């Protein structure tokens, strides 16, 4: 009797479970992309935030006014819009990985050059050029990872990428505190900028290990892969682009207002030393990191819009409470730093997944980078307004709360995208 050959049963790979299932669910190449994007954004954060740590020393060295000091942050954010638009088109034309490398190299180079500035206009110029690289890095890394992540975990995956901002912020505080307390102030601010060369190490890793998702590589090989900037202003994408930009404007305006001016507020109006300021900022940063990773779960469970709305409301309320704590209550100031850092950072956790889901693959880089970075540039008006305000830094921080209000308005006109598969 002849036996009938049977086909062996297909082995079904078990779905990862546990706290880090979001990470294990990605392919090996996806995990490498995650590491590259995480490192890129952490160092992006570091290179941006060495300025607030050095702001007091720079102001004294060049004899700057408050408005001139605030302009150093403003030009960085304005230039980030230009860099974001350019990088967005590059993402869709030459790929996510190549654009990530270009932007990291750009912001690292001009951060280092800031340390060689001999006058205020030169420093302002280098800071402007640094902003061009700063503007494009986040979108390149976020899109790269979003296209590897599974829909059910995308919010958490991108939230962890976003959490690297807190890692870079913490590194800036540690290095900044050490340098400012052990090096002459006239040299210390230069040393801080020179440490901005750290991203060179990351470039080696990305060049050797990270690749675009296969479907993206295939599309880029086609002759018709290029799309104009106007593509994100056609049909239904027009309204999405406008209100996604307004959403980013409100969130960025709120965040950069207190991220830029809080160290100066703690020193000038609360009388804290550099060491004391570092302690308060460490609580704020710890809250920020916890906010990023916790909000990732809410983004996947509650939805993108509900998460944005929740944290916009909390951030505005906590910011106004923080700057209105009575004199002599610095302990309460320390305690409240944790929830303020938590909510103001948690709101960013939804951006990576949400903006990627709003746009089709062919214009994803252009759309995501444009909305995020133009919003960041317009949001730069808020920290500038603090510099020109006669109400003092503490009183003028109300502009941050106004920014979060704008974000709530923008959400009324945007769709929910939770669970959407990326085309």
C-alpha cells in the first residue's frame, strides 16, 4: 500500500507578549532602525539643549539683552522649518536613512562651530544653520521606524523613540552642570557646544547597520518616485496639512516656552544656583521620560486624538500652577516639576505615529516633516514673546498655556487614525 505524502504543518510564529512586545514584534532590521532613530533624536535633543544650559554665560560674555538671548532659540526653530521642508522632500526622494545621516551631520557640525563664535552675529548665524539639520532629523527617524512597526504597537514604538529627547536633555543637564561648575564661564559655554560632536559616532552605526523598509526601497527605485511639495496641499490632504501644522504649532509653542526659559526663571526669579537648577531640572526630566513611555500605551489604547487632548489640558494647567507657586515654596516647585515634565512631554508621544498615518507613503516624508517643523517654527513665536514681555519670565510663561489651547482647537478638525495600516 502506497503511503500518501503529507505536507508538514506550517509553524505559526507566536505573537510576542510582555512589557516589551512592541520591540520584539519588529524584525531584526526594524530593531536596528529603532536604535538609529533613538540615538539620532537623543543627540538632536542634546545639541539643541546645550544652549539653555549655557544661556546665562553667553548673555554675560556678549552683553546680550533678554530679547537677543531669546532670539538664539527663535532662529533655531525658524530655521528648523526650512530644514524640515527640505528634509521632508529628501525623505521621499533619497530615502529615510540617507536623510537621517545628512541631518545628523548638519546639526552636529554647526553645533560645534557655535563654540568657535567670536561675536553675537556669528553665533546667531551658526545657530541658524544648526537649526536646518535639527529640523529634519526627527521626521526621518520617526518615519523610518513607523514603517517597520506593527499598527497595534506603533504608538508605543514611536513613543519610545520620542523618549530619547529626555535622554538627550538629561545628558545636556549633566554635562552642562559639570562644565559650568568646573570651567571658567567665558570658556565653559564654548566647551558645551564642542561636545556637540558626539553624533559622529552615531553616523558610523547608521551607515553600517540601518536600511529603509523594503517597500520603500522598491518605490525609491522607480523613476516616478519624486513628488512636489504641493502634493500635500491637494484634495483631502490640504485640510490635514493645515490642522496638523496648527496642532504642532500649539504643542511646540507650549513646550519650547518653558523648555527655553525655565532654567533662567529658576535662577533669576527663584534665586537657585546652577547646582540647584540642575536638581530641579532632573526631576522635570525624569517626569518627561516617564511621560513619553507611559503615553505611548495611551496613544494605542485611547487613540491619537484623545491622548493629545488629555495632555494638552494637563500641560496648560500645570504650567500655570508651576509659575504661580508662592515665593518660599521651592520644595513644592521641585515636587510639581515631575507632573509638569510628564504631561508636557507625553503629548509628543503621539506625533510620530499620528503624522505618519495621516499621509500615504509617497508623500509621508514631505507631509510629516512639513507639519512638524513648520509648526515648530511658528511655535517659536511663543518663547520670543517671553523675551519681549514686560511681565517677567514667570508671568510671561502664560504664552505656553495659550499654545496648548491652540492644539486643542486643531484636534477638532483632524481624523482619528488608531490601528491604521501604512500604505
